[in-house]
C-alpha cells in the first residue's frame, strides 16, 4: 500500500464496523508521508491530528463546516476542536480504536481544502 496524496484524495472511504486490525505503525508512517507535514501521529499511533491557524472566526467556521461536509460525504467522522483563530482535526477509526486507510483518505481531503484557501 503506497499511495500518494492525490491517490488518497481520489479514494472513497469504506464502511468499517470493526472486526479488522488497525494499521500497523510502519503502514501509518508510510501513509503519513503522503499528507501535509503538519499532521502528527498521536496516541501511540491510534490517531492523526493537525492544528490549523486562521485569521478570524468566520474562516475557522467555514473550514469546520467544509470538513463536516467531507465527513458526511465519506461516512467517516473526525473530532474537531475549534476556537477563535484555529482548529484541530483528529482522525481515527472509532470502531477499531486505531487508524485505517479511511483516516488518511479524509486527512488528504482536508489538506486539499486548505490548499484551496
């Protein structure tokens, strides 16, 4: 499995109801390289997160709403924390308490949003 950012953006999430193993750390590390360098692997490899700074609250809310649209379209939902001037997006696959390819697909699509700004 060696996808670049564009290949991840073109994929769609597949439903995950559990019963599969999370990605191993080697695969997580490889897929992480396809994302913007601000993404961090956290919680012992079970989540990826990115902090993003914005000028003004309306830009923060526009970003949060755009990520929510991606999440609903993909059927894969992040944890989003926001405040005046910034937001943190954290992707994980809750059903397996770890990372799946879905997380990297959605992170790549989040990156694409930010490139358009």
